[in-house]
C-alpha cells in the first residue's frame, strides 16, 4: 500500500545564508532563469514549438542559441545541449571509441569520466599527478600514458583533461597537453564542468577537439543540463543521424534536454557571459581568501598562486579540535552552521574544499571571521 504520501507535498528547502559548496556556487539561478523555471516547468513544455528537431525551434530562440551563439561561445564547430558534462563525455566516447580501446585521462579526473569510459567499454590509462602539495598534471604525462597503452597493444582513441579538476582547482597547460595528444593522433576532450560559465574557455584557441560543460555546475542553470561541443572532424560522427528515424541524432537519443533546464540555461546566459568578464577579480578574491585562511593555520593545496575559485585546504588544527570537541568531527559543520555558513561536507575537518565564486569580499570576510572565532573558541577551552 502506498500511504503517508502527504509529506511529499511540501518540498521546503533549508539552506544557510552563505554556501561554500563548490558544486553549487556557479549554479545559482539568475532572477530571469528562476522565472523561466516556473514558466517552463510543465513536462515537455518546449515541445509545443517543435517541428521534429528540438534544437531547431525558432521561438523561443533555441536554434539561434544552440547553433549560432553556443558554438561561438565555446569555440566549437557544433554544439549540442546535453543533460550534463558526464552525458557529453559518454556520448563522445561512445561515438568515437571502439569497445576495448584505451582512453588516457588525468589522475585528477572526476569519477564521471571513469564511469563514462566504463559504460563505453573502454580501458583507462592514467596520467598521474605530481602528488602533494601541487597535484599538477604535466603535459609529458600524456605521452607516457599513451605509450604505456600502446605497450598493452591498445588503440588509444581519446584523451581527456579535467580543466580544472574538481578537487584542487588546478588548471593544467591545455595547449601543451593538446599538442602532445595530437602528436600521437589522439583527440583531446576538455572537461570544462568547473570552467565554462565561470572563466573564458575557447576550445579552438586551446587546441582541443571536444569540450563538455555543466549548466548546473557553472552556468547558472537548473539541471540537468550541460553542453558538448566538437570540431567539425568529430562532430560528424558524434552527431550522426539515425539510419531509420528521420532527423534524429542517434547519440542524443533523438532529443536531449526537453524543457525547463534548457530554458533556464538560455535565460541566464547573458548574465553568464557578463560574469565571465569579471574572472580576474574572482581569481584575486580566491587568492586573497586562501592567503587569509593560511594565516589561520590552514594550508592550501594545488596550484600556487591559485588560478580558480575552487580551493582545497589541509587543516591539521581543525582535525586536532575534532579529537576532543563535543560531536567530534561534526563540530566544524555545526559551528559554521550556527554562523550561517554551509557547504563544507559534514564530518570533514582535516581536509576539505570550498569555493569563493560569486561571494563578495564582505561575505568571505564573514567566513574568515567564523573560522577565526571557531579556532579561538577551542584554544581557550
Ligand atoms: C561536477 C563535475 C562533473 C559532472 O558534471 P555533470 O554536469 O553533473 O555531469 C564532471 N566533471 C567535473 C570535473 C565535475 O566537477
């Protein structure tokens, strides 16, 4: 029996005033996108206007967005709207690689890159990072990894670089990685889940063959939504048409994002383009914040100076507090919550990541004060 269903009717959301969760900072809707979410919330709402190919809808201007604006924005010959970065990676791998092929991916890669490869039946050769404290991904690592795959008698049909990675916020030298991959005739896919929509990224200028983006991660959109862009050479295969169903692209299963998530992506796009022009200030803010945290005894990991708002910290002092604090390792989460701050995973103290994206210096000052107060309060005890 299905009973006690009343509770599903009231879907309230409780969140702190300042949210430091890197996953969420770039996905906060603009007022326009929030309005679009309500306006287009009904199922298949966009399909009233479709003559068989969703991304050719003229009003609302989906066609212009997908086929003219987004290719310019990403520096790609062709772009499709996907359900997320992971779906973009899977579609590209599934279309371009044969089962049993190898993909070379950076050691800082997101788990979804690994799952996309696994789902596509591919084997993985990793490019190890330099390890603590920088966790850098060297371009030469790609030639070594490709050669290791060759030693297994493997066919290497794609390389992936995470830009930046989701742990340390490191931005590897993409152009150098692309050159190395191209020396071996291997196409490079750039995973821009944490960059596209925050900072300037242009696939053509960076020399990459494919690029994926995440709308709900970095483009102020309500997911699931993302982008897959490709150069002409690879777009032909990835976006190939069905042999039986007219005008339907096989890898997209006909059409991808059908309704509200796409409209939120479109509605916030002008603001996203605008905010990208402020990226240098975002980087300065992140560097300043990291330096202030280090004054409190935490240690920033990853690239120094840092080039992204996602920052990983080691905090031996907070770990020590957790050994004796009431509630143990949950003290930090509780003490920050009491000060209107969330976004660091409950139970983490010794190491954690956070993001400064879109927060003002005043707000970040409040965060710094909170850490300072918390650390001091246990020193007294
Ligand atoms: C968040 C994230 C993803 C997943 O993005 P989706 O759009 O949810 O699929 C992939 N890669 C990196 C590096 C990420 O941080």
